[in-house]
C-alpha cells in the first residue's frame, strides 16, 4: 500500500500475499471491483491517485 506503483497491491489483491494462506480474489472480483478496492486502500493509507 505504501509503494508509489499500485501494481504490487493489485497482484496481492488478485493472487493473495505469497507467504500467507490468504486467498486471492481473482475469481471473485472483476476489473472495476479490483480498481475500487485498491483505490480505497491507497486512499486509506493516504496515497493519492487511483488505478
């Protein structure tokens, strides 16, 4: 969430974080849903901009 490039957060949202057993949401969320989630998370952590 703190990276200037949102691509790693998008990958974690889709695939889940590598060292944990949290599932990804690739099969559940469409592109707009992923953009909405990542934009919300970045906004909550005070990163400006959307994806």
